[in-house]
């Protein structure tokens, strides 16, 4: 069965620290997609990144970077030089390619608090 | 370019009542998915609509039903409300291209059942 685990419930860092949010997934499919979303206090889920299972290349976007490792079924998210505006709940999600359109299976989320 | 919109923002109902939540997808999108997010939890998939039909359904009872209109907007209906239905209801839209396309979320409707 598909499952996403975000073992870190809460993380607190001081501004400018680097922080890594862990995500481990389970799936039997060879084709699947992984996502990260940010949920600020306003409640709206903001899309950050989408990766497919055939592309293990790591990605960097500004202060954000993602490390995808199929061997360990992990898709970790690192924020470099964190800022107060990064404070939010971050969700990792999985979608299996065989389901057209693909329902998202979310982890429990990691609440990140960045203190000035 | 308008994003996903939802109405109302907040709603308070009592047990046993019925509620209808509305969603307008992002411009150009044809697929709408609904999720329920209880406090402190990740969103749970309720169902997805494409071409005015329910295409996928999560593990939710028949009290939860939906509809998609020709303009791709969608409604979520919940009958016989229970206290446990209190949650943030999120609508997400995407463009069906036969893949697990990126879903973009609206701001949600906060439902409180008393």
C-alpha cells in the first residue's frame, strides 16, 4: 500500500540555519510522482516541486533543494539559510502514475518554525 | 490568471445538517479533487471529478457526494453532518494529461460542526 512518512512532527531553527525535512515513501509501483507542498497559517497548500520516479536528479531552486533517492525511498527537502517567512507546515505527497490524474497521498506534515 | 477559489471561507453547522461547498478551478484546468484536512493531519483524498463524473474516490462514506459542472467548477455535499466532519476542506484543480499532474489548491473552507 502507498504510504508517506514524515517522522519529524516539529522542527525549530534560528534564522539563517539550514534545515532538512525528511520524507520516506512506500509504493509498489515503478511509476510514481512525489511532491512537496507548503501550508502557511492561511491554510492554502502551495505547490513547491514535483518529481517523477524516473528522474533522480537532485534539484535546486534558490534556497530550496530536494534530494531524491530511490534506493532509500526518500525525498528530502532542504532549506538553506532559513528565513522567518519559511515558517509553515510542509507536506510531502505521493501519487502513483497508474491512476490517471492521481490522488495525492500526504504525509502527516512537518511544522517548521524559524525564529529570528 | 485566477487561481483556485473556494466558497465559503468559513461555515458553522450543527449535527445532522447538510452542507454544500463550492470550488472554481484554476483557469485552463478540467479536473477537480477534494480533500479533507483534520486539525494537525495531512489532507485526505475524498474524490476527484473529471468530465462531470467521479473518477476516483477515497475512503469516505456515501454521505460525501459531489458534482462537477460543464464549466469545470465543482461542489462537495456532505449530508447528516457529524462532529467528526469538522475540518478544512481543500479543493485542488489540475489539467488531465494522463499523468499524475500537479494539483493546485484553493484556500479551503473551514467547516465547524457543533
